[in-house]
C-alpha cells in the first residue's frame, strides 16, 4: 500500500516536472519572440510606418518650345484649366462621379480608366479632362460640396503660333494611351500626361517633356495630406 502511494507521488512529481518544463520552454520561446520583434525588427517597423505616413507625388513640367532655323518661336505652351480628381476621395462617391460625368460630357468608364494608374499614388491628382470652359470651372467652384474630390488645376496646353502651317512636320500632342504606357520610351510617363503623337513633337518627345518635379507629403491616419515636407521643382 505504501509502495503504491510512493509510486503515485513519483508519477505526479514527474508529470509536474514535465508540465513545468513545457511552460518554461513556452516562456523562453515567447520572450525570445518578443525580444526579436522589439529589438531586431524595431527599425524595420519604424521605417515601414514612416513610409506609410509620407507619400510622394509628381509635378508636371512645362513642355519645351520649338524654334525654326532662324531661332523664331513656332510652338510654345500656354496655361489652360483642367479638371482633376483625388482618387482617395472621388473614387468613393458614386453620386459625385455621375455628376461630374454629366457636366464634362465624359462617360463613367472613361473617367475610371483615366483614374487608373499603377505608377502613381492615390494622393496624386489624376487629370480627367483638359482645356475645359470657364463656365464649367465656375460651376464646380461654386458647388464644392457637390464636387468633393474634384479639383480645378492649371496645366500647360500647346500653342502653335502659326496654327496649321507645317502641321504635318510639327505634329501634335495628346494624352498618352494605355498601349503607349507599355512602351519603353514612355516608362516615366503617367496616365493623363501629354505626349507627342506625330512629327517633331513625337521625335523629340523625351526632351520636350522635361523632367518632372516631386513633392513629399505627410499624411494623417486616414491617408489625407497634412503638409508638404519638401518640393523639388520640375525642369522644362
């Protein structure tokens, strides 16, 4: 009888020791994991948080001029009003999308296609329509609550001094197409950018487009811009 009690006690003690060993191992693993997360990965997580808080967006450069052999200006750029949208706001409001579509006479599928650009951030305004009428500008400006996420911006528009003269030689510009975006010589171009389609505008497109500028923007928890941290001006 006594012997059985001793065996039972020894069995219980061995089980307790095994249980304690399991708990000790689990604690060691847990402490080791916490140390790894807090010490080893701390800098990595801080960098990730910083990247999520700071965004970059590009600034379009003014397209370069063209001159004849006598150094006389024949093609330049002039300011024109355009409609742009902020995808992180405009993309969530279907009523505003329909309202803008009707106002600027552009279909919803076309608007969504112009908003779609994998190269740029959601904070980057997307140009929807260029060279809009003053009446359209006034209508949008007078109704900010009805056009949330819609912006009126000034972008350069081509001005051909002699109009149709030598048009076949000078060529023309237009918004880059999805097919063109896949080509190597348009690798730095974004949806909505103007590129040379034919003639000299096309042959010297890379030079005429200049170099885009950049802005680094601090955002809040919801992703909305708070302030501009620094700005690099574009170069024509």
